[in-house]
């Protein structure tokens, strides 16, 4: 990530814009410029060779106004505190957009997990959990998977927390394995939400979903699921990429074959994939290919002012958090591009995390059809609220989403007041 780019400054600029359009006084929203809590921890881990390495970790709680804090945990070698602060704030707004009773948080450890053995990764996770223990809990702050973390990591966190408590506490995390209280449909939820929002956007723009050309940056859990589901809806997936590079085929890629390749090729990545009619491209080239819909589903800061003028897609659906800079947003708006913001587009994950948390608290188990039906209802309702706000104020989808979210946070603050 570029040193010149500060995602927290990016978040603050968008917050200010939304507050100004809403006609808010600074007193109404000033508290949302600052996280409620920031914790930085040093995590000593005994490596397999007997040496001790110390990793830097974070947990940031942006807001608990509307309920317990909720946010993922990422493992990445380039993560820093400003990135975590921005991600925590985006979670607050995301929960506000879809109107679920959560605030926002985020956690991270500065580590390249590919350099660690499974045993080292487990020890790192358990020690990190112990270090942030005073902050987390089903009523306080509930972690979930994010970049380079998964259901297995959530299981380790749940077990560690439960050992300290002396009894099982499945509700301390979401996105965990179904066998220990996870929810059916959770793994696919973010990608399914991306599909639902893409479908609704195309409908409102009068564009048919069948035959629509889609390019997806990132073929992890979110991008891979979105690719499969959009393909099932009739879209033509013309380009996809991962960390090793991308592939492009104007007549459409074989999505099932691609997903199978990535699952079974031993982690070699798309640079090793080959098929008739397929061209290898870079991640930057993927962002500017000929397509109708672009789904950036990798990391933040991908669509910059350098890339934005060359984007050919009519619609951009942000599967990742913060993939578009403020400067790029202005260019895309001038070029009449529809940008569906991350706080709406990828909110499916936190919605089903909420369902998982509710199931844990009530000791119930919903079937997958029930989960997907409830997810679709919330995503479509939220999309319509944002679309209506956009039209009402003649603004962008991003501003519409932030206006919906900020208004809900401000109203909660007015009702609760300032303590003491």
C-alpha cells in the first residue's frame, strides 16, 4: 500500500461530505471522527525452531453506539494502525447502512501468514486473543474472518476465549465452523451480497443481467463466490485475478473450471492457469478491461486517480473495503460511472454474522435457505434506501449510503446523549 495514501483520511473526507449534505452541525458527528478505543499489543510467539518472534497486533473499536462492536481480523505484513482505524469506522457505517444493531471494530496482526507453519499461526492467534481479551466478548466486540483469516482461525479464537471463561462461548466470534456454532451460509454471505447488490443495480439502470460482462479483482472467498453466483445469474465473467495476476477472455471464462483450479492447484495462483482463448493480464489491467461491471474484491486503494480515467465499466461494485480513493471517486463521478460503495455492496458478511450471533445467543440453528432468504430481504431493503437517498439528493451511491448510515448514528447519539 502506498505510503502517501492514508485510508483513515479517506474515511474522514467522505464522512465530512455526507455530514455537509445532511446539513449537520459538527457537534452532531464529531465523535465519529475518532475511534472509541485503540489497542496495540506485542505478541511473542515461540516458533517451530525454538526462536521467539514478536508480532505487532491491533484492535480498534470505532463506535458502540448502536450495539456491540463488530469487525474482522486480518493478517497482513503491510497493515498499520491507520488502516485498522479506517476499517473499524467503515464497519460502523456498514452496520448503519443495513440497520443491524452493531457498532464497528477491526483487528489486525502485522504478519505474512504464508511464512508461518500452521502450529505457529495457531499459537499467534491464541496469544493475540489473550492480549485483546479485555476488549472482546459477545456483548462487547465480536471478531470475524477478514484478509488471510478464516473459519479455522475463528475456531481458535473461540476456544481460547472459552478456556479463559471456563465454558463454551460460541458468540464471541462469527464466521467459525458450523460444527462449533457457525452459521450455514456465512462463508458465501459477502459474495452473495455482492451478487444481490449487482443484480439490483443493473435492474435500476435498466441493464439486463443475462450477458452482462463482469470483471472481478480478487478470487478469494468474496470474489470467488461472487463470480460463481453472478455466473449462475447469467453474467459473463470476462476477467478475474488473484495476487499472482489475472486472466481475461472476452467471450467469457469457465468459472467452474477456474474455481476448481484455484482450489486444487496447491496455491500456485492464476499465473499458472491456461485455457483456449485466455490472455494473462496484470491486476491493474483487469481494472481497465472492457466490461459492464467491475468488482474490486481484493484490498483497499486499488482504484486510484491514475487508474480511474481508464476504467471502462459502467458500474463498479466494491466487494473489498475501501478500494477506491476519494480522488478516484471524483473522476468516476465526472465520467458518469455508478459506484456502489463497500459499506453497502459487501455488507452481506456482517448481516449473516449478525444472524450467526443471534443463533448463538438463542441456542438455535437456522437452515441455509432461511439464512439466504433473510439476507436477501435486508440487502434489497438497504439497497432501495440508499438508491432513494441518492435520487432524493442528486448525489452518488456512496454519499447516499453514508447519509443513511451517518443519520442513524447521529440519531442514536442524540437519543443516548453524552456521558456523564
